[in-house]
């Protein structure tokens, strides 16, 4: 089968399309024929080995997992003898957070991993897009910040893969949402449901005097110290980007009380219940996929380059097998 292989850290050009052995499912595994995957900032971080904390988890001198890609959507082609939760032919979406492997034509993983049957009214591309950004947004907003109806929530990077879904999810939880993005994306963020939108090229949200119960920095561009003055007395600052700065802020604010800084390894916290919740929202039309560009598997280098421009809106999807639903 064809797979994207990364054997060293570096620029997008370290990625190579190669023929590798097609996996066979073990007794408790499913074999998924992948139709769609994604490339996001996390994939670029895994490829570069930056920030350094990535290397501490995924390989100090080179990637421990040569075939990257976490989120996927596809059809189950075969199942192991002990599998009871799925059958061949099921259309699924999910994640492979500890073994990766989604940037390939086929993937094997345990049936107990975060994978569920997708909504019938959702394409593979839409399903994997929701799996990418929405799962992270849901983890931070529901599980970490515990957003409540009536709260003021600010999403920094509201047009990106995580931010675009964070706007929708925060609204779903009854919060009043302020999105922060560039001027060209203001109308898009409004259309996603933001009550107010700030163009960061013109206004610094942290200097307006407005305070928020939750500031979710979905792109890792503002530190806790920069945002602290814009938080309410018991406000929470969230960052998706692992750094020693956010870890220090978490430690310090946990000791002193009051305003909190929080980070979570959202990818490693995913489960079937989270994905089923998102599937049901999509099926009910309460959340929609936001897809910017699509690239075939053989153009994954170009996909990484585009993601690194930091100008994408929503998801960048990789089409592996191009069949529709």
C-alpha cells in the first residue's frame, strides 16, 4: 500500500510517499481502508519535532512513528476474530493517537480506540474534519474549562481548524462567543455563530477592557501573562500548544488560586463517547465541517507547506481513496 513515511525531523520535504506492507488486523483489531485524513499544526509539529516537548514524547532524535497522521475516516475492510463492536463495511471515523498511521491507504487499530460509525449524512471528508478540530475544541471547552450557559468565551484563532469548531461548540453550550481572526475571515466566523468578532490586525483583544470567563487560545499565539488582564476574577486561559511557558503558568496559577492557566493533551484524551457526541451534533445539523483545501495523498508536502502559512480556514483534508459516501 501507499503511505507517507517520515524518518527524520525537518521541513515538509522529509516526507516521502512509499510502498509499504499492508497491515493485517490482529484478533482485536479493525482494518480501515482510509478515504480521508487531515494535516494540521499538530502534524507539522510532529514532523519538525518542535516545540521540543514533542521530541520528549515522540522521539528525541527522530520520529518514533514513521507513518504519521492521527485523524481518519474510511470503511472497515476486515475485522479480527475477537472484534464485536464493528463489522466489515462499517463507515467510520476516528483517531490513532498513540500509533499514528492515518497518512496511508490502510490502518489497523484496536476496536477499543476512539473510533465510531460516522453519521450517514456526513461525508468522509466532513467526518474527518470534525474529528480533527471539534474533538480538541470539545475537550478544552467542555472537559477542561467546563463552559456554562451565559459565560463570555473568547476564541483566539477562530477561523482555524480548532477555533472554527470551538465557536460552534461554545455556542452550543450557551456561551456568548467572541471570535478573534484576521479581517478576511470575519464574515466566516460570524457565519459560524460568533456573537462578536475582533480583527486582530486592528484591535488587541487583551487591551479593550472587556473581560472573559474563558479565553481559548486555539493557535498558541498569546501567553497567559498577555491574557491575564482580560480574564474575569476566576477566568480560565486555555492553550492548545504545549510549551514550558504554559506548564509553568499552570503550576503557578494552581498554587495561587484565582485566574487559571490550563493545557491538556487533548489528542490523548479522546474516546468513543466524545466522537459519538460530535457525530450526533453533526447528524442533527448543530455543527458543520469547515474545509479549506483538499490534497491527494501524493501532495502531502504541499499540504504541510500550506498549513505552515498559518492562513488556512478550518481543515486541510487529505484525500486517500477518493470514493464518496
